[in-house]
C-alpha cells in the first residue's frame, strides 16, 4: 500500500526490548496482521527521557496537590516533572508525523490509556489513572483515534478503531499535496454512508457544511470538516445504526430486485439486527446487488468495503 496508515505505537508492542525488565510485549496482531497496511511510529516514553534498559519499576502516585505523580517504586524518587516536560515536547514533535492514531501499552504508568493503577498514600491503590505520556498525547490530539493493545482483542472495538484509522488515511491521501474543496467533496461523497453509520446528526451537519463550504475560507472549511469527521468516527456504530444504513441501501434497489431477492435481503438484515449473523453477511449480499445492477453510487461507498477483506473485521461484528 502506498501512503500507508501512520500509526503511533508504544515501542514494546513491536517487539523492541525497551521495557523496565529488558524485555518487550510483542503484539502479534499489530506486528504481523496489521503491519502490511501501517507505517509505525514507535515511542517509548521511559527510554526516551533517558532511563536505562533495564531500569527500576515506576508507579503513579497521588500527590498533595491532587495531581498524579510518577516515582520509582522502591526509592520514591520523583520524576514527574521530567516525564511531563518530555511528554509536552514529544507530542509537539509528533504533529509533524501526521499520525492517524496511536496504540498504547495497557497498564503502563507512562503509556496506559485508562485504568492505570495509582498508589495512594494510605490504603489500597485505585485503578483510575492515565499514563503521563498518554494523558499528554490525548490532550494534544483530543479527537485522534487511540486504543490500548488489550482492548483490540474485543472485535467491536478493533473494527471501530481500524475503520477510523483507515478513514483518516484515506482523507490524507485524498487531499494530497494540493488540498482543494473538490477533493473534500469527493471524499465526503464516498464516505457518506460510513459517516451515517456512526452519527446521523453529524452526517447531516457535515452535509450542510459541504453544501455551503465555498462561502468559508478554505482552511477554515477544511479544519471544520476534519473536526466533524473525527467527532463522528468517535461515536461507535451499533446494530441499530448499521440496520438503518443497510435498509437505506436497500432503497437503491427498489426497482431492481425481485420479490424473492428483496425478501432474502430483508431477512438477512433482520438476522443481523437480532445478532444471529455478522455484518459481513448482509454486506456481501448488498455488494452482489451493487455489481449485478451496476449501482455506481453505491460502488463508490466506502461503507460497503471500509477496510481490506483480509483483515476479516466484519466477520466478527
């Protein structure tokens, strides 16, 4: 794939031996399955601030000012300011990388995205912390797709995340070196049903923006469109949302389908809504109808082919 997805990642997930114990946390799905479609930008916060490998363990702790601090577990030496200062510099550097998303290492005091253990001065630790680098990254890129490697074992979360990063990659590619209003309109036209499957409200808002976009300075229009796109993709799809889109697609064939074909499709959509078959089943039949009846508009709709079939993502949602 030319112009691959640009994905930030905790370095240890690629098999790099940068962890506190001198080891790694190689994730086979990210390293093997997803790798052909992705150019990774590895980051290891703890190694990059100059800590050795191996190194003493770190932990998050409650502090007197109600903030979260970072200290060495055994000695209590505080490196909070070093980590915060480095994190602020690093996220600014990552702007130039044009990232489409980031995958963090779960439970890490630097890279954990959520539910990181925080040690209280008294009593039991509480698992509601965020790693210091992950917190800085998400604050700087509040709408960018982020996930932890463990959460990617959930089929629905994995499909949603990968749909989002593929969509952002296509958006970057569609703009190229000379972004234009026409390029945004073409991208939007191809992604209408995908956006609709995430948020009907934002879909309609984006439609109004595109319709009147030429009244705005282009850079303002582009920034507003990208923001709405990211906000829409943040909202997860559901059985009901997909069912609405599938039924909407059926409307394009109302003059083409025989009564048997129509009933077969409606039965499959109903079975999907009941959770009896995965999304790939009605999608496959609708793609067949698109080819059979040469439905050019639907042929261009990314919703019917949001990511490579080799990833088998629609087989499990």
